C-alpha cells in the first residue's frame, strides 16, 4: 500500500537537499530556492511538473515502478534510497545485480560535469543508459532505442547502420570484440541470462556465427577508436573507461589529442550537435 505522506516527505527532502550543480544544472543569478525547483526535478525525471508536484503534496496518483525509477535517477538516489522510495510507493524493490539500469549517483555526478565531452554510461551488455549531449551527437541518441536494439553488440550484427560510422578495415576487429565479450558474459552469467538469450538470437546472422564459432576470448578494443561522423567526418578518439564494480556499469569518455584535427572536429560537433549542416 502506498504511503502518500511518507512518499511526499521523502521526495521533498531529497529535492531540497540537492543543488543545481549536483545534477549538472546552472545555478543562475536569481535563484532563491534552497534546493532544486520542482520543475527541475520533473524535467530530470522526464515527467510533467504537475505530476511531480502532486506527488510532493500527497495528492497525486499511484506512481508506477517505472515512474519511481525515473524519479530515483532524477534525484540521484543511491540504490538504498531508490528501494526505500519504491517501498513508500507500495512496490517491491527489484533484485539487485548487474542487470539494473539504475546508475549510481557517483557516476552521474561525473557524467553531469562532462558538458563539453562525448561520454556515456553503459551496462555490461553494452546498453547506453545515459549520455552527454556531445555523446549523443557523436554516437546517436540512445533514447530512441528499444528492447534488444539498445545493445550495441546486437545492433552491430543485425543493423548495417550500426557499422557505418566505422572504417571497413576496423569492422572485422569490432565483430570479434563483440562476439568475444558476449561469450565471456554468457559464461559469467549462465545459460539463462540475457547474454545467453542474445547469443541464441544472433545465431541467425552469418557474420555473427563466423566470429562466434572461432571461440575467441579476451579480444580487447583498439586504443584509438575511429568514427566517421556524417557531418564532421573522420574522428580519431581515445576512450577512457571508469567501471562501477557493484553494478557492472561503465562510464566511457571519448577524448581527442589537443591541437589535432579530431580535436577541432569535436569542437565543431559541440556547436553543431545533432542538427544537420546545410550542404
């Protein structure tokens, strides 16, 4: 059963304890609110301000698990705080593990500060959970993807468009990389895991079967990643990785050598964003 008063009090307390810079928002010169504004939390949680405000007043509808999960991320809650919020809303918290989409506050704080850098947070399967605006401009907006298409390795073998940004000479290496990583996950997570299900689904693709049957383990990504962007052309980027050991999430940060042509192209991409340049 939902505890409306408890839910309202907890949401209000967490909102008031956060500052704009904690969630990657500008403070502004005229701010009088002690913490975040309701409309800011609503925007971070991808819901209407009216819906969120009613929950804080204890008069809103019974929020679904998906809405609670969205608010937990918007408020940068820890796993313990997210589970508490679920219980207040009358839901049973999910089993914890590496399959969780809930990003830790620590990784979110780092991502929020990478405003001028392509970066993304992915699961161990390769599902993009969060992106910086420049990350979305570089690799595509992950919010448009659903189901198995959220997994880069799955798209790689099933959608030719996923391979287009990469030079042909590197596509073979990346195919080996994704097959090797999936094989390691199947062994780690077991035959009933989502990794195992994806491996079965991909058996229908001849390109996947070829690299899968090679039984390779331990294939590592190249030190220098090359992207062919439709607007700014070829970029050569280094990728640094920060791992959350509790949930298996990875923060990928793409950087270019200062003064290089790729560095200049990244600066152009930051201005252009995801919009199309005129021919």
